[in-house]
């Protein structure tokens, strides 16, 4: 991409916010949609599934904006990390009709079970709600659950940020930074960037003397960037969550001068 801009569509999620919560509860506590805050009293989401034929599951997902005050547009956005695929469907919702239901077919292929993310976004692309759902060959579907000890890193975070800035060479970059608290030995920290079909991972080592991780993504002349939603994740060496965020990458349009 010749030139890009990046906007966080959720608040910055850290491991502390996941302690004692399900993935669903934790992720939805980081929602920052202005439309959800200003025009509704919250959102309720539900889902159903059925086996259409062997290996093919039909999923219906319904969002309901409670006490919606004005007509807005929303998007149901499905993403399948293991399939490198995403789908999205737009809707107009109103005080008279605040509900939207999307329906998709999923082919399992060689997987006995798989998972996907389904998020509702507002007209400015901020996330309003998110679910991580698992489905299987029987057509059954449910929330994705993982023991906290397997999913959330116990390493303390002193501070964290994701911002656009400039590196030492003066290039525009999208910077993910984490400073860990008290650590007693060197640790490998993994930083991952995931979009449909593109996954990159970096390994950084922190020490008690230098507990800071900085990862920069160039925003100009970067062939690895594509427009769309990107999941930014940071984990410890056991692949347990330290930090997560969802960002929207958009191409900047050059202006022509006469």
C-alpha cells in the first residue's frame, strides 16, 4: 500500500481485563462505538445454527439495538482466522426496526470443528459487539471457552499503547508498545498482525533491565498492508494473551493539485 492510515475500532485490550471473565465478556467491555453510546441502551446478540448437509453449517446471527433513538447503518462482519476469509453484510436499522439478522453457510472441509469471529460495527466502523463462536460437524455452535491459565498471560503490564508516530528515520509508523512490570528473567514476547490471508509474527526479547517491546508497522510504501480489519496481538512465550486490539487499515487518497 502506498500510504495508509489506521484507526483503532476497539479500545486497547490488555491481559488484566480478561482475568476472571469469559472471552465474550472481556472483549465486549472494550467496545468504544459512539453510536452505541449515544443512540441506544445497549445491544443484545443471539445466534442459531443447523446442519444443512454433511460438513455444511447454516448460521443465523441477530443483533438488537435496545431503545434505538435514530436510524443508523450497521455491519455484521464475520472473520475466519484459520480459513483466511472474511464476510460482511450491511443493514439499516431504525427505532421501528432495530433488529438485523444475517445468515451464512460455512463448509467445514477437513476440520472436525472450527471457530470464527462475528462482530457488529457501526456506521463509523467502530465495534459495537463481538462474539467468538465454535462450530462442529454436527452443526452445533457455541461460545469459545478456554481456561484462563491457558489463555491469559500472568506477566504484569506497566503501560501499553498503540499509536501512529514516526520512527528514528522519520517514517510514519503504527507503533505497538508494551512495558512489562517486574520480571525476573528474560522472556520472549510475540507480536502478531493478522488480516484476511496475511499473518506476520515478530519475536522480541525483554529482560529485567529492558522490559519494553516496540513493534513498528510502516504506513508508507508497505506492500504487506491491505485495507480492512487487522487483529493486533501480543502474547508471551507460551502464547498467552498480553494485549489485543482491532484496527481498520484504510488507504489514504492522494490529492491532486492543479
